[in-house]
């Protein structure tokens, strides 16, 4: 990625060319390692059939935004390689042939999947960015918010759960935390 220049406003509201994005000549492709174990089956002359897949994928050299100080003069992020991500899960698909006739067949299909992802090596953003947080052990774009607790019936104001577990109508940044 190269430095990008854009038009903007300069001194005295005059037109100017400004640096809009820093280039990154160390940028690399993401690298993935995947393990997948699957089982396809058919029972009772394929009346019941399906498959089960268990997988784990690790992505290294993630293409993400790396935080920069706003004093750098071109935004607060640099596109680059930052950390690793692990995805693992299970997928199950089933097919049941309920009725087989000469002119009519009835089959039922269903599937279910579970996926878990987590950062395993990333430069964290512990203060959150746009109400999401990226930190080791956390999920991608996990919400970084003050938990909502309902409405105060006495005055109609919103209630939130503070970091110490008490209810408050005036939360602050100390009360923000991961939603997971």
C-alpha cells in the first residue's frame, strides 16, 4: 500500500493536498493453516444420511488496522499485518427420507453449526474503538459497552450495570467491558 494524497482544506480555508493514508511497504498476505475432519454417513439404505465436520483454522499475519496516534496527521490507523486468529467449530447436516413413492417423495433436511473465534496474538485496543474491542482471547469485533439493565420505573431513565455490579443512570468509560 502506498501513501495516498487527497484534497482537503489548508491554512485559511484554502484548498490543499493532504496526506490521507500512510503507506505500508511491509504488508504481507495472510497465511492460513486448516485442519478438517469429516464423516459422511448413510443408514437404513440411505433413509437417514448426513455428514459431520469438525474444523480448526488459524490465520496468521491478519490484515487489520494498526492503531496510530492522531498526531501522525493521517488518521488513527495504518493498514497492516497484526496478529493471529483461531476459528474452530463443528457442522452437522442431516437428511431424512420420510416417504418414497412412485410419484411423490418427502424428504426433510436440517443443519446446525457452531463456530468459535478468538484472537491469539494481536496488538490490543483495550480502550475500545467505535464500541468494539480487539484483544487476545476475545472474539472479532466484540462489543465494548456498558451493559443495559432496563428502565428505572421511578423516573423512566435508562439503567446500566456499572463495573462494580451496581445499577447506574450515568455510566462512564470505566463501566465499559466486553460483552462476551
